[in-house]
C-alpha cells in the first residue's frame, strides 16, 4: 500500500477512488467501470506530474525521507554481485547502521559502503534509523583503508539524518570518528565516488561523501543541519522548517550550482519510491560513469583531482 506524503493527499483521494471502482468490478462481474477508472488514472497521472514538477525545498526533504524510498541494502542487492559483507571495527561492536564490503559492479571489483535506515520497525531500530555511531565510522575507515591497499575503487551510498548524538556515542569518540572518516576519504589514493540517495545530514554524511565525484538523486537533500534543527536554532521554533529549508540551499539543484556535487540523477515522476527499479538502474549507470571518469588516473592524479575539487568548491555559486 502506497504511503502518501502530506502534499499528496489530493492525489491519494483520486487514486483511492480508482481503486475502489476496480474493487467494485472484482466483486460485481456485471459492473463495467473501466472507463471511469481510466479517467481517474489519467487525472491522477496529471496531478502527480503537476505536484512534482517544481517541488519546494521542504517538500524535497519529505520525499527524501519517504519510508518506501530505496535504501542502501536495495541498491547493493540490485546493482552489485559477489557482495561479501565485512563487519565490525575490531574495537567495540558492529554498527548495523553502516553496511559495506567487497563486491563487483558490472564485473568491476569495488568496495561499497553505505548508511542503511531499515525498511520496517524492527530493522529501523536495529539500524538505528541510519544514524551511525563511532564504531560505524571506524568500520568505514577500515574498509576504505583495505580498498586503498588493494587498489579497489570505493563507492559510498549516503542516506542518514546525521551521526547518532547519544551520550554513549559521544563517550566513545563520535566527533573524532567522523573527522577520521573524512580524513580517510581525502587520503584515499583510489577513486572514491559517492551518491546521496536520500538524506545527507551534516558531518555524518560528509564522512562518507568527501569524494572525488559526488552525485545526488533529484529529490535528495544534503545539508549541514536538518531544517527542523536549523529552525530551532535560528528562530527558536521548529515549525519554521520550511523557511529553514529554503535558506539552507540543500537541494541537488542548488548544490550543483554551487559546485558541491558533480551530477544530478533524475528520478521517475513521483519520486524514487514510485519506481524503485528504474531509480536503482539510473544510480548504477551514474556510478559507472563516475568511475570511468577516474579510471585512467594514477594515485597522485587522483589525490590532486580530489584536492582541486574541494579547493574550488563554491566558486561556481559565488561567480553566479
């Protein structure tokens, strides 16, 4: 059953009426409602296009957080073969909000790492809603260092509201773990490409996305803080999240203009959650293209390319 966002309520009513007509036809063989149902389908399709043709930043946040949006696990299962998960940080525990391991992408050996939010109540609790603890970032560092040692490109899939801010995480060195993960990204002598597949929240996302090439899905968001958190700080009112979302410049389109990301991956009409297979295939093609851009570079060139990218970040937006 489709879960509708607040701004999709009118669409939910039309699609619900169309389904009611079809249910009536199934229980009453003499009822011919096909023309009425098709008319409602056409109206719903037109409304869906209208709703998504110019989403506000706040609505993009809602779409990026949609519970049915494809998650890291979905991408790994669909795009990568011979996936061998690697676990633990060899220090404290295995953080299930971060998953990663050796795999092949179109027969190309890679190391894939990503945030996993979970898909139901049980898995969301196990995965801590995609909010990594220090051991999750240390696990990612270990996998990146392993990839660097064996000359494997690294692919990261970012989908987190931010690093976990709990007391235990802070006691175990959360800020240092995030900083060291970011440092590990910068020190990699192999290609590192990242895709923001949902939310890219604060340093918890930067620790995976300090990459040679960064792509974002069309309705994903990437920001230093959530709109609600920003509104609470600036206006002392979390209900001003819409204004905060506008000010944060967190959409893929804004970040492309600023030079923070390198490409925007188009989503199907209605968002990634309405056509997961199509979205996953598009992300796979984008990852392959970004790896191809970097494939001819040696270690020194990769490091210099990444350094230049970050030194120039924001110039495009300032010039505009």
